[in-house]
C-alpha cells in the first residue's frame, strides 16, 4: 500500500493505519499521543490498560489486533491497532481534556439513537440535514431519501425470504446493478473515480442514476413478492428481472435523448464538509 495512504493526519500529527479485513485499523499508541501529548505514549498506553483492568475488569487489549506498522526507524513491528468502533471504546478510558470532545460526541450519538428508536422519523430528518450540510442539492436529497426507503423495503423482503447474509445482499445488489447499468457496484465505483471503500456509490449518482436504481430495486421487490420467491437463488432470479426492467427504461431514454445515463460524475467536489464538521462539534 502507498505509504501516504497508510497515514492519516489529525491536528498536524500523523497517525499510522493499515487496511485489514476490509477496514482501517489505527495505531493505538499514536491515538494516545494525539489525545494526551504524553512524552511516552507507549508507557501511557501500558498504564491505561493496567488501570482499566484494575478498576473495571476490562482488558483494553482485547479490543486490539497486533498488526505490523512501520516505525520511525523504517522497520515494521507488531503494534496494538484498533478499528474505529474499538477506538471509540478505548478513548472513553483516556482521562484527558483532549478526549472529552470525543466522549461528549459519543454520548450525543447514543442519545440520538435512543430518540430515533422512539421516533423513527427523526432518523430520516437527520439524514436529510447531513446531506444538506454536505452541500447536496435539495431535489437530489429527496430522491436519495426515497431510494433509502425503497432499499430498506427490498432488504426486509430478502430477510423474510431466507436471505440473511450481508455477502448475499451484496451479490443480489450486484445482479440488479449489472442488469440496470451493465456494471457491478465495484465496477461502477471505479468508473466514477471512487477509490475509498467506504464511499457509497448511491451518494455519487446523478438524478437519473438514482431514479433507475430505485426502479430496479422497487421492481425487484414487487417481482419477488409476486413470485413468492424463497431463498437466495429464487431471489437472485427476481433481482435480474427487476434490474432488466430498469435497463429497458434506461436504454429507451438513452435512445430518445442520444445521451448515456451512465455518468462519471460524482459529488467528491462538494465544499460543505467544514459546515458538517462544525455541526458535529456543536452537538
């Protein structure tokens, strides 16, 4: 992996990271240094683990993986690393003023999730707000939110019919995408220049791409119900048929307009990210 991609900069300090099991793992010692500015972050981490085990009985090392990271001497050593979820738990144990904003943010997120369970409409409103803060057009946001609802309806139908594995969901989604656009999700992301594995393809679709994606998924849901499809293979057949309906619409439109619906356009250039970060900090 490119050395620069293996580093992330936070407050002008470099944090080492490594891609492992389809997600980023970060150096815990580097995180400790950023949040405490300790002159000996390795010793601080050692004492933090010891204290946490004594007071709460929790061994923080269980949240970590030993992965090889490059050190300042140019050599690679086994290092305590943690993914994002585990880091949040570790940060809760750090008695530092710099860690307090993270702890408050985690508390706010937890509070919001409880609110959303009691009133699911709040979740949709918050999603809309975040898209607005990122700078997405309002008309696009309405389509994106409708697409989320249609997607949820489809995945609920798959679950009810015996398809429960996330990998199976991905395969079925690829069948719809291939039939609709002639590309798998990964192929489409590459086509649009999306290199980050965490980037959601739908967040970078044009209006027509979103609409056709909705047509494919809604058609798949209705066909699945009409055929009373059971299990993965039958749902896969329905996914192909649903995607084909969207494909027919796409091809007819392209023939009438003389333009391809499949676009390299994305929303990577949006400039609303600073507003979004300010919103998060205020919360």
